[in-house]
């Protein structure tokens, strides 16, 4: 009885750990996708801003 309970507990712990790892991977993957989108949007915005600044004759942005 005791040994079986320990084995069950170990199985449950392992199962929970695997679920947590999967959850973390999914969250990280989602965050990476969101971050990539934000970075791309930010770059485009910066580029557009620099272009508009050059068109206006401004010297900011190097």
C-alpha cells in the first residue's frame, strides 16, 4: 500500500512537472511571437519616423 502510494505520488509529481514545462514553453513561445511583432512594428515606426525627419530636413537620427 505505502509503496504504491509513493509510486502514484511520484507519477503525479512528474505529470504536474511536465504540464508546467509545457505551459511555460507555450507561454514563452507566445511571448516570443508577440515580442517579435512588437519589435518589427517598432523598427518600421522608427524607420518611418527617420524617413519623415529626413524629408522634413531634420538632422536627428544620424
